């Protein structure tokens, strides 16, 4: 890599760190190309990205961001997973790491808050943003449904009473 390519890589990583909701640092322990491809496709499916970056360039990129606490994690053969959704990247990496011993979760950060490997696993156990939105919508719709049922219930009861009187008259 020449100097201009390194400057472009640092600028791209700085942009990533500026927009990301969560950053997860992993250590690759002999991850094959096929496994890496599977991991990257799982990450894309949830709206996250997984990339290998030079540690020195990543350290330069995080200097002026909230992720300055990640310096200590960037040693050895590392890779960076990130997403705007604060749960997506952590969930995808943890799910993938359960199936293989070729990747180790080192730590990460959610904004200025630095998380160790256990913190990332706890973050992955939380429901995703879409799941939370669905739950909130369900909670909001439930009272509206009950109100609709309560307003139509008296009319339905009255209709059943008239039907019963009609049946009684006919008999």
C-alpha cells in the first residue's frame, strides 16, 4: 500500500466509525475463505459489515471518534464488524462464533462505551431494533383493538337480545 491508499483507507475507516452504532473487534484464528464469505453474507443480511483492516490504520482512524477506547483491542490478526443498528453486528458475530472456534470476540464499543467480550455477548442477547419496534407496535395496537371490541360489544349484545325475542315470537 502506498501513502495515498493508506490515507484513503484511514478516511474510509473514519467515516465508518463516525456512522456506526456498534463496533465489534474479532480475532481471526485461521478462518478460511469459505467461512469468511459465509460470515460476510450473514452480516450483509442483517445490515452490518465485516472487514479486515490494518491495526495501525484503524488506530489512526479512531483517534477523533467516540471509539478511541478500542486501541487496546487492535493487536494481532483482527477484523472489525460494524453496523448502524446497535445490535445487528454483535448478534451476527456472536451467532457465527457459536458454530466455529476459528473466530474469537475480543471486545467492542457502542459509542464511547467500551465493551469486553462478555459485554458484546450480552448485547447480542438483546432483541434487535426491528423486534423492539414490532413489540411496541403490538403494545400500541392492543389497547386500540380492545377499545374497538368494547364499543361494538353493546351493539352485538343488543342484536342477540333482539334475535332471541324474534326467535321467541316465531315459536
